[in-house]
């Protein structure tokens, strides 16, 4: 008996699996110039499966919905057509695998609705993407009088409440405020949901770093919060405001050179140096050192024999904060 082989090593791939996947992460952003739509386009090594054509179906509806059937999903018949085929595309709207298009025809005070279909090199079409919809509203006006107060590991922001659009029309749908920060970690939005009060305490900053802030008022529409015109940028530089612990155990002795002083340094690690102060009985305190002392000893050479002198020492940290004074010490200079 002889075995007969059919030559088929595995089940054939269903044709439905060869169809391009619909685009993912379809996002809309209303701008002053129009509606910006962007989405991911899947890559493929096989030329026949690479995406060569993109159709963006669109429609514009009143904010109240389709007049014929407000709750019904819109039927999109018009579309923008783009080709990604090499040698045919006049522009390359792709960046990092993401396609972007600014629809400048999207009218103001209407809801723009989009759906995307991809076609590969073999002419296979994807299923339509989910419906992406967003209104274009007259933006809220820019928040005014934004002020930033720098503190220790924090920046406190405050601004005037926004009650009108950029064209001066009174608004009743302001849903809150979005705060954007630029700093050493890049540009980021600080709050996920709009703030309901015109202030923010940012405690995610580091002392000694420079930051800039901008605020946007948002208008509410269904489940969207649409940012308006941005405020002026303001700068802030949080810094250490905690004074160091004072030096202690100040002691002195008369020598041929003058009065020799010694003290126990401040235990704080960010101490930049020390200042030594002196006075005579009934006199005023005066600082003896022109620059910060980095050692815990000092020789006062400007003294006279058999005269009584009083001393105290103060620590200063790298941020310029001054400690309390050490205990006072008096000594008669007897070289």
C-alpha cells in the first residue's frame, strides 16, 4: 500500500484575516485652524499588505444632533482620500507610524464626525474605525493675571476666573481649567480633569529648577472638555526655604595672632559656610568675614589686648537661608 500526500502542510489562512485591521487610537483635537484628526496606521513587511490608501469619511452635524434623528449615528458619505503609495503621495503626513490631517473645512459651532477606512496594496479594505466626533466651539478666553508664587518644593498658581469666549461673548459652560507645565521633565499637563477653582498648588517640583506654566479654560460639551485660548506663560523657581541648624559649642582662646575661635558645624548637609560676628560691650554686632567660611575655625586678628569681645556664629545653606545664631561667647584678649 502506498500513502498519498495532498501537499497541504497547514490550514489556509481565512481571507478575513488578511484584511487590514481598522486604524487604532483615532483622536480629534479642535484647533483655531480646524479639526485635527490623527490615528495609527499598522505597518507590514509584505508590500501587498502595506497600507496604500486612506479614506477619512466626514460629516458635520448641529450640536443638537441629526435633525432627522438626533440619537441616530450619522451616515457619512463624503470622504477625503489619501495615498501612501511610494511615488504617488505628494506629501508624507506620517510621523512615527501616525497619520495626521487638519480638516480646515470643519465649521465652528458644529460637531465634526469622522470614520477611517484603510486599503492595502492588494486592494483589501479594513472595517471602518469607530466613529470619532467632537464639536468645534468658539474657544473660551485666555485666563488673565496668572501669578506663580515659588515656595519650598512647591509653586502656587492663581488666576482670574474666565467667563467669556475669545470674542467676548458670555459663557455659561465653563467646566474648569487645565494647567500645563514646562520644566526639566519636558512639557506635561498637570491635571487630568479640569480644576473647578482658579488656583493650583504644584508640589511635584524640585528646588533649584526652573518651571513655566500656562492655563486654559475649558468648555463642556457632552463628555468633552474643550480647552480655550492659553494664558501668558509665567515662570517659577522653587527653592529651599528651610534654614539650617545653627552651629554650636562656640569656644575661643587668646593667641599671639589674635583670638582663635572654634565651633561645632551645623549638622545640615547643604550648609555652604558660616559667618562670624563680633561686638564689644555696648557696641553693635558686625560681621568679620568678607566671604563665607568653609572651615569651623577662625582667627580674629583685629583685637586689642585686655579688651573684652563677644562672638557668635551663623550658618548659611546653599539656597541662602540663614540659621539662628549660635550661643554667644565672650573673652578677654590676653595674648
